[in-house]
C-alpha cells in the first residue's frame, strides 16, 4: 500500500508547471540542491571507489580531475552537508529544493555499500549520536511546515516526501550505526574462530545488532510522528514495509 502512496505523491510533486515555476523563482537554490545531490548520486550509482581516478570518467578529458574531485568531496561530506543544506533551504522557504536534497541524500546513502558506510561512524556510542544529530535537521524542517506551507494537498505531498526521505536516511545511517554499536557491546568477539576450533563452545548466532538497529527505526517513526502528527499512519505503514523487507 505504501508503495502506491509514494508513487502518487512523487507524481504530484513532479508536476511540470509547479516545478518550472519554482525553478524560475529560486534558480540559485535549485542549482545548489542539484550540486549537492547529482555528483555523489552518479558516483554512488556507478559504484566508483574513488571518482578522482575512476576510469569511468576518462571520456571527460581535461575535466576529469575537476568532476572527479567534486564527486569525491560531495560523496565524503554527504552525511553532513545534506542535512545542513536542507535546513538552510527550508529556512529561506525554498521548500521544493529542500525536499529534493532530502530525497537525493537518502538515495545516495542507501546506495553506498556497507564498507563505505562504516567509514562514517566513530567508535562506540558516538556513532549513533552522530547519526541521530544528522537526522535532527530533517525532522526540524518537517516540524516547521506549519509556518511555511498552507494546509492542503501541497502540504500533504511535501510532508509525505520529507517523512519518507527521513525514514530512508535513517535506514542508511542510524540503523547501521546502532547495529555496529550493538555488535561491539553484545556480540562475543572472535565468534568465527570459536566456531572453527571449539564448535562445542560456539555461542548462538548474535541477533542483537539487527534487533537494536531496527528498534532505532521505531524512535525515528516516533520523532516523525511528533513533527507530523496527521501523517503518523502513513509513516508507520512505510516503516512496516521497510522492516518487513529487511527481515
């Protein structure tokens, strides 16, 4: 059901007339949003380990180094620059570019492989704290919609896209960060070696990282429900679909 909700919302958001009008009104904001989202999204989709030296950009000739550097910088700073940019754009009431940044950054973070994601998180409890801090600007932007959008269909569409982006961003950031912390705290070390040399002493499979990681998604749903009370049922439905797919 949530799949059809999101498809309908995206189709309405991408109305050509409204998008064209907003681009004419805020061209700089759209340029900033596209600069933040497009280069790292292309790099993530093409699975470039290092865009600065990746052979996929050889056809660009002398522009290869510049384009590769932009891709690399935006990819490495995406976790922090996207929430800040979304908050800044929404603060100036440029809400369409703001939600574009939220949608694009969540897609980028989901596309990154696990080893790349692990490089973002500090050790220990600081990892989940950083991930939660990166989610906070998105939730604040969603909360402020009442003073920036008039009640009606446009607010419903915008809030649905924003809430979905927050959930996707949380799945790509907070969930693995909490899972890594739970793995360090609750799972026995050197489990593989124990299986090999002492099978009779081998502990049961460690499920805590998955359990705690998905549990943190419930906290995100509660935060989104606080920011957008009327859309709580939509958020819970999407979250259930995400958890079902993950398990």
